[in-house]
C-alpha cells in the first residue's frame, strides 16, 4: 500500500502540472532498497529520503599508528530532525585496553556495550586471561547475528599485549573487518577524506590527535547529524587516556580567523613582492617598452 | 559489486577474487581476502550478503576440517561441493537463508581438477570456467571465446588478465586489485596480486 500512495502522487503531478515531464513513474520502494539514479533526484520531494543509505547520525572513527590507537567521536544524538542530546558519549571503555565506538540507535548501542563488557569480564574470570580484540570482535559479531535487522555498527579499538594496536569494525549485518583506519556513521565519508590524506604510520601522538580532531570537525561541519563536541581517546600499552571534551563550535570561528589572517598575510606578501619588482628599475626603464 | 572468477585447466584450477570490502558507498578495505581454504587442495570463494558470507564459509570450512579429524582423510572437492550445496539448500527454506554465491575449486588425485559454481538458490554445476557478480556479464563471453580445455598455466593467467582488463575498461565500479590463486596436485599456490592499471 506504500506503492499505491506513491503512484497517487505521481498522477496528481500528471494532471496538474508540467512536472510530469521531469518525473518518470515511481518505482515501488522498500525501505532499504538500493538507490537508483531516479530515486536520488527525488530526495527533495520527501524529506526523509536519502541519496544512499546514510548509516546513522554520527561520526566515529578509529585508527592505529606507531604509538597506539586513537578513537574519536562526536557527541550529538539525533532523532530525525531533533538533537535529542548534544552531549552524549559514544565511546565507551570496555576495559583498560579496549574501547568501543558505536553508531546506530543509542539504546541498542548502550545495551551492546554493556553486554560486551560483562561477557568479556566473564571470559577473563573463567579463563584467567583477557580476550584478544579478534576474539572480542568475533564474540560481538556472533552475539549480534540474531539481531541482523537492528543495524548497529561498532568500532573496537584496542592495544593488545602481543598483537599491538588494533582497530576492528563489527557491523550487525555480520561484516567484520580489521584495518588501519575505520570510520563509521553518516559523517564517515567526510572523516575518511581527512584521514586518508593525513594518516602515516610514523605520526607522533600530537599529529595523530590533531588529525582525529580535524576529521571529526570536518565531518561535523558538513553532516547535519554530527556535531557539538568531540571526544578523543588514546590507547597505548599502558591503557586508555581520555582527552578533555572539546566544543567544536569555537573551532569553526577560530579556523575562520586563521584563514582570514592567512589571506591578509598573503596579500601583504604579494604587495611587497610587486613593490620590490617595481622598485628594482626606474619607471622609465626598458620594461615600459 | 563483487567479482569471482575460476578457470579450470587440464591439471590445475585458477581462481581470482576482488579485494574490496565495501559498505554502502565506502570502500572500507582494499585488501580483503574472499577465499577460504577448506583443505590443502580445496578453496571456497564466497561473495554475497555482508555477514552471511563469512558465517557460511567458516561453517563449511570447520565442518570439512572436522571430517578430516574424524575420518583421517580429506573430503574430495566433489564431496565438499555437494556438502556445501546440501547445507545451502537446507537453510534456503528456513527462516534464516544464507544469501551467498560461491565458487568451489579443488584438485582430486583421482578425478583431477574441478571447479564448481553454486549460487544462492543452491544450484550446483561443475563448469570449466565460471564467474560471479556483475562483472560476470562482461567477462563470460571472453572466457567463451578463448577458453580451451588444454590451457597451460601461462595461457590461463593471460586469459584471466584479459577478463580483468575488460572489467577495468567497462565495469562501473573500481576494483583495483585481485587475489589470484592456483590449485594443482601440489596444493594451493598464491600468485601475485593482479593490479590492472587504468587504460
């Protein structure tokens, strides 16, 4: 019956306006269908339709480098068009060396974080050693399998004893990936662009923190569903350390100021260079032909 | 969006799979291995829905290894293929069907090399060459034209390269690299990854 409503709209256009030339007939649409060329042009018609499946209103990321793992996330929890909570916490420490970022429905995320924490603690008590990150990812993946439709995604960031820094992506549809840079959420394409550009294995801690911060900042600028503050965790062999939560609103104005200062400096330099060139010769010299 | 291809020669099977692990429009990983080693001379290539591939392939993998542990000898490729098909068919009409497309390639001492094509409806066919994915539409006719039952290894690799060049030229998705493996009487050999440069 969703199909019929849609067809009704199309025929109204046919009768009343010239729009029927622009819009080909609607296709019957399931909720999560693969987008086609036609459907992307209709995103202006229905406000909740998206050009491709934008996975959840958040930006979280994790990457490894020579001195551990950085996990960063924004703090905005949105519900369609409303910001439910501007100061939510999306990165949850599981134990001293494992941190998980989640995206998806906040309630589901909190539940799975809690379940994972207590399952890992049980494992540690039973087997007298900590579960490795691969094991934790497999455990989470197996636990999520019966809830495939739930649509939560998790990034597990850890610094293991033998395995070193590891970051792992677990999705409720079953996809499980290990990598060097992972980003999840509606702001992830923007974050990937910044991370791919600036990531090197040999980064210093300051460079890595700055990169993560910038990635989240750019994503929050362009993505409506990410924003407010940025949380950053740095995990090393000694455990995780949390950087103070930073409000990104200020960062936008600071960057604007920095850019305008830079433009002024370049303008001055350019004028100075032109002044020098003019001053080199007499104005009545051969240059004036 | 994913691509699998297999070519059977007189005494070997050549298989290749792309290396992209994607989620919506993002390539999350560029070096993802879609091949699962069932035994010393059997490979299972698996593509399809995100979680189902790994779950199903690992299930089959562990069961084949369990057979070896229990009975002391390995399943032949034909037996493994039929076992896989039976499992897929059983799950098909359950509440949790697995949406996976498979290629099973193996070498048997008595029967020689074998390439088995299986799709998500658990149709099984032994074929001299096969491909899965949208890329199959572009490459099956190339395989048709140039395949001969008595290909040498070099000729098979050249045929594979022809297919991948065509993909690079006409396929809308960018598939930058492919894992290539060859199975013969000595087991599974990794061949160099084929990066086909843009034309």
